[in-house]
């Protein structure tokens, strides 16, 4: 039965607010809700546009924002202003991107800091949080339109391996889209719920969730007992999926036909058209044995057997991941009670067959593999709405959490794959006589040296009474809540001095900042978001000015007078725009200065290497 509520101010009857479940995917996103009468989760198909909303955002020159299929059309014609795969950037710094820095069709900005990446579109700079918020706003609008009711609350899913920073960024994106995010749920957990696993409190099962999408692969091993979900282990490859199958087909066709190879090498439109044909062939071969089409009069043929041979290495890579995940969980393939298929690419028959063979049982694929995560999120939303009290969710932390100790070493406090919520602590002491402050630096990662891990926070425990080294007893406790948000507290036991922080990703948004932005978004949305960004832009600019000026001072002899003059002009320009408070103008000036001066560092380095080599004989 649908619940009703009476609005006392207007004396009107309102339908009970719906809490939606959202699958915010790398390639595609979906929103689902629990049908109040039928009690089944349904993926929302507003205006017959389909349930799948491509996670693509396009900005027109007039400032209009398009999301979904409408935006996807611009991927080819206007790539610089069309943002895809933003999920890959969520909660990440430029350094985190490693070798994938240049693999985006749009501009990802390196501002030389450890801060989160920004994306430049025309002359504006966006954070991945803002871009994800655009996708969420679209999903919210579609849900409101289709259900004819306000939608203010949601459950959003994330990959099981997402770290704190990425989970927090997802929450922030939700808030920025005007949604109260009731829970962040792991995608494999949601998929299991969609298959009704976990709804019976007496059930005990071990489950493998195999998720092969367009561009990512994840395998998760879950355990369900007494209505509690536990993620035993996860593994995967963030750059492996159906797109790679399309590429294999494309390359097969171009290997076969020189004319075709020349055509795609010369004409990007033809290359894109061929890529689409390859995807069409792949999808067709999920149903039939042979595919035939043509492009510019060239015949394109593919049969199932050849396709299977082409994609075997891709599938093998996913199976290697499955083996690793099982090893981490200490289990054998046959010990899985249930195997669940998620993601559009699991429709490929060879994928289904290989996975079923590996685990020794037929995998579940009755539900639409594109929708299954969003359906499970809708079930979780229903649980949180108080409609089901029989399910509790328990996840694991994907990476070790610890603090820095002497010599820059990582001291692990909560090991990876620990069940959350959890609490753990350790005792430390001072290393110097009379030491009254202690710096606590919190890191996440598996390496021994903290510099190779990700720093989450840093704070000082101040006011420790002066004592000889080794005397104070400092307890450091980590408290990780069900959403994967970490609270760190430090207390000196002899004096009772204490300090605590809630760990937010570096340069991320605090809850207060997000709340503030949300309230202001009602009246002047963009303006308020940009206040914070102006501050960040100014900091970036000031760091840049400091670096460039020091560089020119020290290494001016290696620069030409023209270069020095141009640098001076660009520095001056940046100084002029700093007070304007316009983040895009500031970041643009930073960009200009950076682009102009970045070759200098390398040149100077080469000169010094040469100098160092002079006079040295190579034996
Ligand atoms: P997802 O990221 O889960 O939305 O999955 C999208 C991927 O699934 C894309 O690579 C699609 O080409 C692929 N896909 C969708 N339908 C099919 C199909 N019938 N057969 C094979 N692959 C498919």
C-alpha cells in the first residue's frame, strides 16, 4: 500500500516521498525505485527514452548542459566539450591517474598539486564532483518526471574497491545534485540484493559477482549470513571491458582489408563509424552465429567462432582476476553457492560459458545485466525507508588504513578487507625529550613507505605535557563507519589531551561546505560553488607564481631574453587577474603560464645532467 502524508501548511495530501536507487556508472547510469504496490524494483524509463542514461555530459557554447544519449552524440563532433567516464576521475588527484592522463578526449588539468583533478571545458573548470552531479541531476529529474513526485533522497552504488576519497566524492556529488545520500552501497552487494539474495535471514551463502561493463571489470566474493552481507574480497581491472572487444573486432577487420585500414587511419569519422559497426557485430553475435554489414562499400563480416577467438585473451584476463579474488578470500571456485552476472558484456555467450564453467555452475543472468545494480540499490533504499527491517549490510574496507611512523613508514591500523563498521587502535609514544606536539598523518594503501600511499589527513595532537621521550602514551583510534568514512582520534592517556578528525579526502568538500552549497544552490547555485573553487584557484595560482619566480631567479641564465620577457608578461597577467575572483580566468592564466614555462624545467635538468657528465669519462 502506498503511504500518504498530509502537508499541514497547505493542507494538501502528498504521496510519501520515494527514495530512489542510483547506479552511477562509468559508461551508463540508471535510477530505479521500489513499486509501492507491487513491491518489485523497477528501473525508471522516463518518456520512453530507455532505462540507460549514458554517463556523458555535454556543454554547448551557449552554456546549455546535456546529459545522456543527447550528450553522447557530441562525443565525435565536439569531444573537447563532451565529458565521459568521469567516474574514473572521481576522488582522484592528477598523480593518481598515472599512465591514463592523456587517454581522455577532453582536457584534464594538471595544476601541479596533490589536489583533485579538474576538467577544463571551454573557459570553465569543473571538478569531477560537479560533473557527476550533472548526471545525478538528470537521473533525479527523470525520476521526478516519471513518478510525478519530488525525489530528494537516494542510495547510490559504488564499486567495492572505491576508497574513502572516492566514496566521499560520490556523496558530495549527490548533495550537489540536491539529493540526501542515505547510503553508499557496494555494486556487488546491490546486484545480490536484486537477485533476492540476503532477504531471507536464515540463508547462508557465498556469492561471486562477475561484473563486466563497457570499460571496467570487477569480481567480488561476498558472503551472506544472518541477513548480513560481507565482502570477502574484490579484484578487477579498471581498463577492461566491452570496449576492448569492439577494438579487437575493429582491428581484425582492418588487418583483413588494407583499404579499410587506410580509410580509418585518415578519417576519424570513418574510424568512429567502424567502431560502432564493431559494437553492432558484437551485440548481434550474442544472438546469432554470423554478422554481415558494410561501410563505404567495404564488406564487414564476422562469425561467432572468430569473435570468440578474438576475445579469448580478454576473458582470460578476467578469469585471472577471479582466481586472485578467490585466493584473497581463501576459497575455491566450487565453493561459490551462487554466481551473478552484471554488466552489458556478460551477454556475450563465451563470457557466460567461461564463467559458468570456471565456477562449475550456471551463473544467474535472468535479470537485465545493465539494470541489476540499480534494482538492488532500490531495494536497499526500500530497506532504509523502513519498509524492510530484516537486512543489514556489512562491507569491507578495500585498502589498508594507517598512520605514518618514524622514517616515513606506514603503520597499518585497519588492514585491507576488514569488515566495516570497525574500530581499531594502537599506542604510540614520543621520540624526543619534552616533546609537546605529535603529528598524526593518516594514509591509505598497501605500500610500506607512506610516500607511496595516499594521504588522507594530518593533524597535531597538541598540549602533551613535557615528559622524557618514551613516557607519553598516545592512543590512536580509527573508527570506520558503515559508509566507509573514517574518524581518527588521538588521546594522550597520562594527561587526557585529546584530538580527533573526521577524515575527508584532501581538497574534498566538508559536509558543511556541501550543505552550504546546497542551500545556496536554490538561489544562486553556480556562484556559491565557485567561491570555494576561487579559493582553490588562488592557492594554485600563488603556488605557481612562487615556483616560476624562484625558477627564473635561479636559472635565468638558461633562458633567452624573449622567454624571460614572455614569462614576465604571463606572471604579470596572472597577478592582474588574481583579484578578479573569477576562477576560470585565474586558472586560464595559470594554464598559460604553466604551458609556457613547463619546458624550462626539463631543459635546465638536461643542462645540469650535461654539466655533471662533462669531464667524466665513460670507461
Ligand atoms: P555497461 O557498462 O554495464 O552498461 O555495459 C556496456 C557494455 O555492454 C558495452 O560494451 C556494450 O557494447 C555491451 N553490451 C550491451 N549489450 C550487449 C550484447 N547484447 N552483447 C554483447 N555486449 C553487449
